[in-house]
C-alpha cells in the first residue's frame, strides 16, 4: 500500500477516486514514462468518471425511469409502423434543447410506455433532469404534498425538470383539483421545458379528461406547438 504525502490531502479534498487510483496511476506513469501533467490528467479523468457515474445514478433514482427499458431493448415487431429515424432524432435529445414535446397516442400494447421510458433514459444519460410517472400518480403525489407542506417544493421539481414524462394520460378520472394542477403544469412548462405524454385516448377525447372543452383545447394547443 502506497504511503505518500498526497494521500491526506486527497482525503481532505474528498477526492476519493484519485485516492484509490493513485498507486495504480503512479505505476502506469513510471512504466509509460508519462509526464507529470499526463499523470495528473489520468487521475482527474478517474475522478470525473466516478462523479459522472454517481450523478447518473442519482438522476436515475429520482427520475422514476426503468434503466432496463431502453431503445435497444424495444421490440419493433410489436409496432412495425414506428419510424426508427424519428426515434433516432428523439434519442439525440435535440427536442429537449428546443423545448418541444412528444405525444405517443394509440391503443394498449403498442409500446408507448416503453418508448417514453427509453427516451427518458437517453435524456438522463445526457445529463438532463427527468421525472417519469403515470399522470394519475404524479397528480396524486402533488395533492398529497399539500397536506405535508411540501406542495411548493414538489411542484417546483415538476415544473423545473428538463423532461417530464406523463404516462397513461386520461386513463383514470381526475378530481377537479388535479385537473387544475395538470393544466397549470402544462401551461407553466410551455416553451420552457419538454414533456412526453402517452395516452390511449384520441385528441378528440381529451375534453373528457379535463371535463372542460376550453381547458382541453388550450392544453392540447400548448402540447402540440
């Protein structure tokens, strides 16, 4: 085990990965005749890689996305009509940078939830903040936060995430307070952050979700423009 004056300093600075790889990298530097700067760069790369991995793990944990449901695991035979070129473009996350939205509408079993999750995974890998929940669960959690005094914090997290995935939109009847919350979320995120919405309902049925033709029209307009 190496003993070196750098070790306590690395501990003090909480550079744990550099601390763990110092001996290995020192041997490598000797064997490959690396310059001091090259040696230092290797240590920095180790630290950065570990921190990026830890940050990705934290983003996954808080997102609600399933890391196993990726584009590479999607069965295109379930829905051969899906455009792979569109999905490739979506996977680049350019739509998030443009603050655009994606709507997946269609019957049960065509892969809407898997694709939405997979695009969430791609966004997480690129450093974006993602929240993925069923529409009913997200709004129920937001309503529950009212009782605990956490409403403002919970709403802020929803509004400020780079990508919000609302699965099963319109699947369950919503109480009036949740309908209003949903409308405000859509409005507040408009042209600021992206959303992916999956739904079994046709656009013509969205008025039933909001129980209000005007709210439905305004929400759909913001999601599609």
